[in-house]
């Protein structure tokens, strides 16, 4: 597959670049920094050399004075090199380090403080629709997700299965993140039913036959590896009794599709709705990460069960978004948005659906989901529907 332009803005100074494996960090860096010093800690030979002698990094930099960009790929493999990085940043302000990783967890466990603020922390996400341009097809994205490693594969299902196995084998088992890999595998299957729903750990604990504390630990592993995240409740100046638990999402629609078991009791609408909502969520998170201005993401749900899927909140943005996998908009679909508007009249209301027409129903703008995803381009001004 041809190289796609990514929306990530390169900082002028040193930075960490985190993201799950397969998001294209290494390929993107090689294209953006063709003349850099490149240290690949996934290479067994390079890994052994730096584990034994982290000071080798200083000698390498001193031996190549013309190289001002230094990339250390998968830095969590040898966190000891960060003390050398810290030293070299203080010594030579013209150096720019790019430190990539798929797991900040090991850095935290090693007591590393991410260079005490001397390097910013950035993230790279799966493809966005606008990055793929004309190649983006929502039906394909819903089925296989938007991981670059999967998007360019011949057999996407086989690649996704291998991807999950890679994390279980290399990131979880070999790194000793969990003691019982069998229980963790059952947990992955069980928590896949929580994708796009309010998270409750007790049912998962019972299904996996492990303690709730263990399930919480497993969930932290998923989040530390950037494979999943929790979306908090929007409760600013709340006028109603709201739920307290966050919603849960896997970071990519294809990963969710691979982990979610199917059975005769599963309706296509139920699974399809969760996949579409997750696809919108991953776009909003990528847009949030790449956008120059700060926006925060939430969801809203009252204790009586009235819900809005996403709340986008920022200095110039207050947007409530509901996602429906149906091809028509019904009055009942607008209930959550209209209830939110009663409490927050300043908010703009947006319904995303699988139809083809842009509609205005009272205060609610109804957009085809594909049109919305294509409009999320952080290089451009915020779309009109994002502004209050």
C-alpha cells in the first residue's frame, strides 16, 4: 500500500511518540526523518548492545555530530537509555530525540519520569478517514478497522488474529504483565461485550471466575498497552442524577471485531451498533490528539437510562453526538439529545446515522456518518458543526 500522509504534527523539540503496535510509527518516522540516527530496540542485536551498555548512545551521538535527530524505537525495551537521553538534551539543545513505544507501562514501572517534562508526550492512532481520502470505505473500516498494518494486508482476518496473538505472546506473557495468560484471554473475550457500553466489572469477574481486583488489573494492562480506554461521564453543572461508571472501548474497530465472539443470540444490529460507535470514538480520539486546540471527550447518561454517546467539550466546542446504525432517523432516536439540550441549551446537537442525506430536525443536525468522519481533518478549521 502506498504511504499515506498522517495528520500528526511533528514537535520542534524532543518528544515521546506512543501508540499501539501496527499504527505505523516506525514507517512514518523513517519517512519523516530519513537522515536521522535510528536505534531499533526491537532488533535483538541492538537490544543486547544497549541493555549491556546504555552509554553506547552517548558515544554514537558524539561520533555523528552532524546528526541532530535521534530516533529510539520501542524505548521501553531499555528504559535505562533515558538517563543518557536526559544528559544529552541538557548538553546539546540542538538535539531532538524521538522516543517511540507501544507501552508506557514499563517506563512507569522502571520509575522513569518521562524526562521531567523535557519531552512532550504524543500519540499516533490508526488511520483516520480523511487520511485515507478516497480509499476510505466505511463498510471496510467497520469490518477490519483502520490499523495501517491491517489496511495494507492481503488477508486482513488472518493479520488481525496474528496481531492479537502478538500482544498476548510478546507484550503480556513475555513481559510478565499477568500471571495467568489463560484467565487474561478469557477476560479479553468477556470484556469485548462491554465495548461501547457502561463498564461494570462485577459481571466480568464472575464470568472469568477471578476476583474483581484481578479484573481491574487486567483492564489497567489493556489501557497501559493503549489497546483500550475508558470514557468518563460529562457531569459539569449537572442538573440530573448521572451514572458514575465510564464507558469502555477498544482502540480499533477491527480489534474489537476480532475479539468479540459471535453466537446465534447476537443480532446484527446489536453488534453493528457497537462497531459503528467505536469507529466514531476512535476518530474523535485521533482528532483530539492531533488538533492544536484542547478538546475533551465524554459521554452522558442519567440514572434513568437517558444517554448521549459523545460530548465534545472545549473552548469553542460544545457538541453532543448520538450514533445510530440505522439508515433512517426516528423521533425516538433524538430523545437523548433533546434531553441533553434541556440541561445544556448552549450545546449543538448532532445525529450520525447510516443514511445518505443531511437533515435538520428541530435543533438536531442529522449527518451521514461517513460524511462526518471524512470532515474530521485537524489540519483545517473546525467543521461548522463543532462550533457553538
